[in-house]
């Protein structure tokens, strides 16, 4: 059953909706996302025909919508609701077009990102417009009229059978949990706007994560082993520092506070955690952290902007790695807390996706 958006009885569509030569564009919205409200849905319904606008309220809705999208053959799909919403839809699309899927062999659509999430790491990556004014409407209209500046291929991580743009064990997982705590416990009333975005992340790091690690051990014995392909150690400019590292080689053995990987630069709120992600197609950026909380706090703005490269931050390009810690560490996948893990294997997914890229476009 197709899930349709809320609609106004006196709705009038913009003339662009009636241009028959426009490429078909579907818009998939997560109805449970905080920024996907009735106002946003009504605004989009002015520029997107009713049959191309979908609301999902559950995983079952999502599967049914994806089946409809693939049956109709939309060449482009925008998702709205955040990085988690995007990855949920992408995982289902790639499952459906995979060898065992209902639409095996079918070419997946290109994906656009609407800046309707919280962290919006993917939206930052493709320079998607914000929600002020008609930003997201203009992004969709430009796509429907063929005025997209370009497309950006993006690899994905494969973690526990799911695809994600980034994942990590250690302090970054702790930061995520601390940010959620700050937002839910302190980000209310007068402090809501201050502590629900990048300010919440800064506050979580400065007031909760760093103080915790000042009194608790944050370095844990860890071993990182390369997979079946060559890997490369990176310098501060993102270039390989020497010969490639052989398949099966131990990339690191010692004490770490974090081991994380990503196929795009941003965690969220402009935090450029992986400044060299995407520079070598088919590879992820692996980042190993061996720095102290006081160092992080003193250099937080530079770290945030991807411009801090102390000796204790080690960067690699790799296709697959297995990370083993001596005891369970906080684990996050795509910005969602995923409990605690001692060991995890991360690899580059066999399929990449193509994103609508507004870099250089007027926003």
C-alpha cells in the first residue's frame, strides 16, 4: 500500500509540476523525523506531484515505497529525514536490486539529500540547501528541471551486513552517547536551540566526554589488521607516506582511544572527521586516535574542521580492516549508537551510490 503525504484540500501546484518533459523525481520522507512536519510536506507538495511524494512511518512502509519507486523506474530519489533515513532507504534499494532481490539487476536511482535531519553530514557533503526560505524546494525543482550541477559517486562501508557512511569504536561512540544525553537532559526550554546542534556536540565533548576521560582510562589495547587488499598510511596532506601495506598486515598494535572509518568527510554539524575520505575511490579512510582529552579540548576547533594532525592521529586508506579491542568499547554506526563491541570488521561495500551534488550551486 502506498503511503501518501498529508495534503491541503485547496492545494495548488506550481506550474513546473505540469512540465511533461521533466525527469521523474521521487521524494521519500521519514514522517517520524522531527523536521518532517506538516508544513514541510505541504511545501513540497506544491512542487512535487502527489504520485511522486511519499511518507514513511515504519520499516514496512519503507519497503513498500521502495518497491513502488523501483517498479516505476524513477531515475532520481530525494530522501528527507537525516543520514539514518537516507541509509535506511539506500540499504533497502540495494537489497532489492541485489542478486536475491525482487528487482535483481535493475540499476538503482541516483539519490538526493534534503537537509531535514539533525546532524546532516550527507547534506553537508553534497552542499544541500538549508530549510530557510525555499532552499529544499529549490533543490528538488532544480533536479526535476535537469539543472543539477553534477553528481558525486560515494562508496559506503559494510558493517554487520548494513551499509553506512561511517562507523567507529571508542571515544567517538562515547561522544555520540554524551550528545544524546545532553540533548535529552539539558537541551530543553531556553537551551533547546543552543544544545540541539553543533553547540550540543561541543558541550558534550567539553563538559561530559573530556571530563569523563580525565578520571577514567581512555586508552585500551587494540589491534588493527588489514584485509585482503593493500592499504596506505597517509600524511597530513592526505597522500601516502610510503610503500603500500600488504594484505593481512597489522596496521597497528597498541593502546588506542578510538578506531573509526568513513567514506565521506563529515560526521554531522560540519564535523570533518575524515578529511581524506573519498579521495581514493574504493577505499575508506581509517582513523586511529591516540591523543589525550586535554589535547582534544585544546584543539577542538581545528579537529572539527579537519585541520589537526598531531602525531597521535593515524590515518589510512584501506578497503577492509578488522579492529579488536581488549574489552568492549562504545560502538556507533552511521551516527546511531550500536551498543558495545570488542571486535568489528569494516569493509567498503561492493556497490557505490551516486549522489546529487549541489557543490558550487547557489543556495
